[in-house]
C-alpha cells in the first residue's frame, strides 16, 4: 500500500473510533454514531529527539477539555488508550478545565521504556489539522483519557523523569516531539481509557 494511502486509512480509522463524539454520543466503546461524511485528519511526520537523521514517527494535533493550544501526540497504531501529559496551572495549555475524574488510576508501560502514570478522566477530545485552533476538524465528547501526571523513561539507571518538566517549560516529553500517546488499538486501556 502506498504511504499516502496508508496515512489516509489511518485517518479514517481514527475517525471511526472517535466518530461517536461528533453527534454527542459518549465515546466509551459502544453505541458509536456513524460518520456519514468523510473527514480527513492529517498525520504529521516528526523526527525523534530533534535529530533530522533519525527515525520519524507520526503525530496528530489534539486538545482536551477545551484546551487552547493544539499539541502533537504520537499516533500509535498499537497503543491501547489515549495518554496525554497533564500539569496543574498553565504548564499544559493543550488541557482545558472541562474534565471530570472517573476515579480510576493507571500505570501504563510501553516497549520504548516509557512509563505513564496518572488518573482516568472523562473529557472532550478535539482533533486539529495543524497547531492552530482555526483548523478544528472533529470533537469527541465524553471520551475517557489518561490524564498523565508522570512520564518516566525506565531505560536508564536511575530512571529519567520526562514529565513534569523540572522547571518552567521544555521540549515535548516524548522523544522531544510528542506530548503523549494517542493509541489506536481497537481495545481499551487500563481504567476504561478509550
């Protein structure tokens, strides 16, 4: 399959999973509405760790809970659940104030050595074509997301904390390119995370 066709397919797969939010139906893995009009959600290539000679990964621009700054999240076709970095105050403007906790917690480890921990929350997820608010393409309501308060890289001794930033702001915590993991596997993550 040609790369452009693969990307288009991934965009449509993303829509089918989040499509329930378009019509206000909860995106909780059941009772999804049908998306009747195609929506293209661009995926963006990024070099990891700021090295233009290294591998590239795909990302998708997202805000959560009415956030004001779309940020890039790793588009992970094998990941189960959406885990987004979160900090109190203004350190994570991709998160807005419109979320409620489900009471569930998670500790999600990935083959990359990254370990995410935090709380499951119900919120809106908005997909964008770029990093500007004017490119809003889709809103999914009532999605259960992993509000990630800690990301640790366990490949090192001692482990390296990637999130929250030690002081002020810094490069994105995931390979200096992404603010979390937008998992697209057709199953839920821990604590009912979509």
